C-alpha cells in the first residue's frame, strides 16, 4: 500500500499543480459552479449567491498562501460505525463521510442551516402545496469509481433506502426512518420520477417542511450505484457485509462524489482518506493528499496526542482544557455563536399518574427565574457555552429570539407565593445522570448541585438523585419516570422541528411526550402546521409561534448550549469551524 | 508428560464451562439494555423494543445462553451488538497489538528486574538494596494510568522525545500485514518506520511493565539470597570456583524456578493492566476493546473476551508448569 500511496502522490502533485493554477485564475470570477446554476426560484438564487460567497471566502483565504500536499491527522472522539453513510447516525461517522459523499443539497461551509445546492444545480422548485420537489442536477459529475452521476443514481439511492428490509438495515438506518416516517409504504416519499438524466422529482404524500434541511445530512449522500451493486451493499447480516464494514479494496466502498476518497479503515485504529484528484468542483479541491482519522476516546489522551504532535487536529476537546491547549500554543476551534445542542432542566408535569408541582405554571416560571445560568456556563463550561435565547440554539432553521426569564431570585420567590403551592410541597427530586459526560453536559453532578443550591435559595427543598446514564437514566427519562432532570439533545439537523417536535413536544400516538406530560394541543397543532407547511418561510412562522408559546409556558428550562471547542496545531490552516461539529476539510492545508 | 498435559487440558473444561455460566448470568443481571446504549438519545421505547428483538435480547435467558454456548462449542465467539463484526475476526486484528505491548512490558520487567534483583541480593540491606526496594515499592503502588499520563506528559508533551499515543505514525503509511507494528515496519523496509514503531512501544511498555518489574525484582532478590545460603553454594565457593561461575551455575539455575513461576503469573496481571495502558496510549489491542465493549454494553464481546482471556491464562499456566520440567530436571509430572 505504501507503493500505492507514492503513485497517488505523483498523480496528485500533477493534478494539484493544475488546480492551483485554475484556482488562482478563477477564484474571483468563478468561485463555484453553483453560481452558474439556473435559478428557477427566488430562494435558489439567494442560496446560490451565498454558496458563491462562502466558497469565495475560502478560496481567497486559500489562494494567496495555500500549500498542497501532506497528511492531516485528525483525532476524533470515537470510531466510524459503518462505511455506508445510510447506516450511521453518530457524529464521528458523519465527520468522516462529510469529506467523501455529497447529497443533492448541503450546508454552506461554516454554517448550521444555510442550505445550498451541492449535487443539485440549484435548490429545488416546490409545487403542489409542498408535495413535489423538482431538482435539476449538475452535469458532468462522476463518482469516484468513474460511474456517471445522474438522475438514475439519485433514484437508485433513495429507493434503496426506502426498501431496506426489516432487521439489520432498518435498525441502523435510523435517519431515513425518522425523517420520512418509516420504510417501504410507510415512507412519506410516494414516488421518484426521473423525466430525464438531469431531473429528479420527489413526490411526497404529505408536505414536509423539513425535507430540505434533513437532506443536508450526510446519511442522504448519494453513492455510486455501481459500487453499491458490485459490493453487495444490501447484504445482511451486516457482519458479513464487506461494503458496510469498509473492507473492500480502495475505490469499491463508500464511493461518493466528494473531494476525498475512502482508502481504508482499520476499525478503532484509523480511517484513511486520500484526495480525489478528479473532484468536480476544482476551485474547492482538497489541499492535503491524505487525511487519517484517529479515534481517541479518552479526552486526556486526545489532548496529549495533539500537544505532542501525534495528531494535527482534535475535533473536540473538553471545555475545561481550552486554557491548557492555548498555553501550549494550540489554536482553539471556536465554533462561534451557532451551536447544535441544548441542555435543559426537564420538568415532568405528571409522574406515575399523579400531577407534580411542575403542572403549575408559576412554579415553572419561578424555577426559570431562580437559576443562575450565566454562572453555570462559566463554572462548568469554562465559558465555552451560551445562555439560550430561545428553546433552540441561534442559527437553527426557524429560530426566533425570545425573552426568557433571567436570574432573579426575588421574582422567583414572588412567583412561588403567587403559585398558591404550600411551602411544604415545594420539594424537588432533582435527577442527574452518573457515569457520563456529554458535550452539552461536562459535569452533570456538580451542575445539579449548583441548580439545587439556587432552588433552595428561593424556597425549594431539593433532594439530589442520580441514576446510571446508560443503564436506567435514559429509559427512565424517556418513559416519564423522572420528575425534574438534566437532559440534553444534540441536533440531528439544525431545524426547529428536530428539537421541538422530534426530541421534545411532538405528540406520540395522540399523547403528549411522557418526558414532560405537557399537554398543549395548541402547540401541537402549530407544530403540525409547521411540519406540513409548503415552504420554509411559512414553516418558520409557525415555529416562531411555537417558541412564543413555549417561552410563555416554560415546560422545560433551557440551561445552556455548548460551543463544543476543538483545537489544532499551528501548522494547520484554512480550517472553517462549523457549529454542528461537521467541518469540510477540503479547505484545510498544512505548512 | 503427555498424560499430564491431557489431564490438565481436560481439567480446564469444567472451569471454562462454569465461568461461561457465571459470566453470562452476571452480565445479564447487570442493569441496562444494550439497545439503549446503541441508540443513545434516539432511544424511544419503540426503537428500543425493535433493536432488542433484533439482537435476540427479548428471548428467555436460558435460550440466549444455550444459543451462545452452542455457538461457542462450534468455535464461534459470536458477533458484536454494535458493529456486527465477529469477535474472532476483530480479535485476530487486535490481539497482535496486545501481544506486542505485553511482550514489550515483559522485556522491560524481566530485562531490568532480574539484574536489579541480583544486584540487590549481592549486598542485602545495603544502600543499593534500599534503592531497589524503594523503586519496587514505587512501581507496585503507582496506578498505571497515573504513570502513563505522567510519562506521556514528560516525554511526549514536554520533551517531545517519544510519541504520545498510537502504535506507529500514520504518515509513514506502513501497511498492516501482521498487525504487529514492529514486524509490519520491518516488512515495509523503511528504517524510519521500524524506529518509529519501537519508539511508540517504549512508554506503554514502561507503564504496563512497572508492576511486573517490581515483582520480578523482589522475587529475584529473595530467591537469590535464599539460594546463596544453601550448602551447595558454600561448597562450590570452597571448591575455589570463580564468583561468576558460582553465580551462573549454582545460584541462578536454582533461583530461576520461583522467578519463572512469578513471570508466568504476571500474564494475568498484564492482560488486566493492558486494559488501562491501551486506553491511555490509544493502543488498538484487546484491552482497550474490552473497555469500549463494556461502555457499549456489548455483552457478547465482553463475555467472549473474558472467556478468551481465561483460556490464555490457563494455557500460560500450563506452559509455565511444563517449563519447570525443562528448567529443573528434578521435576517430573505424571
């Protein structure tokens, strides 16, 4: 394989020479093919302009000084799960796949929800009240195995997912089921038409306003139908599926259209990608020859690996390690004000069939005023988190700024008096999970202690309780057994629906989510209207209403939205941080 | 001798069978559902039920056990709940790394422990002996992860003398053929790669070898002092043999026996220590695999790995016992 690599290097040196020349000449005038796209509808035109702007920014940053070549070693918190994007639902897999496969649409670099056409030439035209999406595809694109990309390839991929049989494939294809409401005939996709080679028409059964934002997920990346068929990618059980296990020779599995090609995978040890010398978007071709992803679960070991030069980038570091990393000369990956997670204090209005004190709105508002969120952010996140300004983070599609209750103990006491709940009943069983840290929850126990102190200061009596995260906490929380508890959510896609409807307040089988027992038919109705809205703009209006309702009612208390810092070595350049921790590494170069 | 070996192997069967029952029950009695671990925040009751059923966790416990043991009797260690890979295939990829690490640790422990023990025994209760004793105490009492992080911090992060984590620098593009990083480096024909692989082995070997080093040192010292007081040693000296000859032929030959036993017994503690060492040094062996499997509630993997560890432990003990016969012809097994 060493020999193979050398041949690759020669090829890529030749290729990158040409690309540098074209990038220097063309960066200002033809930043990306997107700008040439026909713009059949107004939103498409603005989106095309924004991808142009984004890639222009990256191109100009790169054009002056970018150096091609070299190997970039990236430390991830965990390994990839499968080499088939349609079968994964975890951040580590998606981080790798973001470099290799592309969907019809994607996110502009560095943004959380700025949807841009990728393999589509423009954003789709939407008709029939939001039930028909017509995509015009880019032409002249080939998959990394040489198979031409066209409408048939898109149809093949979407129908493959839809027809996954019960068992291993459906079990792992979480996102297809979650986004389209199930597989086979349950899927919201009624049919896919391909009137010609460059047109794909999705006919939906019901309008689905999250269709576009959800399709930016790399699990909906289009893979080469030739490779999928030759690699027998649908074989079950997955233990014998070499395509899914990424054990086929280079170029035969995870075959997409992206700037990097999947080379090989030693499970739990490393994943190697090499530059795609024939990448269709020449102005945004990769700079480095090779990326090696190294899964390092232990956060101390990951930071030490970076400090000692064993890796070049640590995608995620502990917020409390930011100062240490800075003092050893590393650059912090600041993912800015746009984050993709939320930690809440969840309040369950009914446990074991009995209403709790949280069914009283004044009690909920009192709790919201009692909590000193800025202090938690400083203490437990070393400042690497944001105090929420709504129920979903800034930058999420459908976000609306709300005035949430601030820290005001006097007001909390007054609200408690107003609530009419006798002081003897103001007792809180506050649960936090043990044996876990999550990006949105670096220190659950001590944060729970801080919350308990704040609640006691305004007149609550607090009993701190804990359960093991993996063993019982998650199930007890989701089954509605916990009264007040710390619980967070990492977004699947940065849309209001993913938080408000999927994770929290969407009715399930006509009942409020057992996590909250928060019965509010008006809210549910507004959210259903938002989901069924024929356009994003209309959907966003409904999502705004939903946030207004929540802000008035406070069925849960948003505590913080973590910034999820990372760090890289001084030789790394051109890294564009993204709030959802999904960066495109084609702009990165090393020197 | 052969009969002895056969008897020992047959004797291992009920041990392993009993272990399989205890392990199976123990792991299943632990609270928690692998499906929840797999699904994480997506663990809705419906999906948990669906995945549990796919994994066969909804079947009665005895059915699950019989299925497991039936597979095991056919040499099938089962497959991971999480990634679907068979335990056997992953084991074959990861075990060489552990073997390489434990070998490195053993070379460190024995290579340094025996000379240190002999040195200490030469002047019992002198200052050298005191220093060696202090070193042993330090080695045996410092937790591996503390020593590991400290070594990485000093030699990797601050001094940049040795690599901090991993088995070989991925930039060298060494093709994994045998999964022994040093052998793979040699096969690649790249001298830098060999140096790099050896450099990667040094710190984890020291971390993992610290406890065996302490034990080997202490036992060697005690054993040498013990044998030195025997009559035949005095006789040998009285015959006018050189001190070196007395040392090599008369003292060490006899002192080897308890040392060998202890080295054999260290295999168990090395496998246990590898669990921590491999996690700290991001070493892709079976030790870090156990940790990941436990975190993921990957019951089949945990169970099969512990079974494999037990088999290795029993096999090594048998080898040690056989080894006695060669080291000391007076020992006969029947």
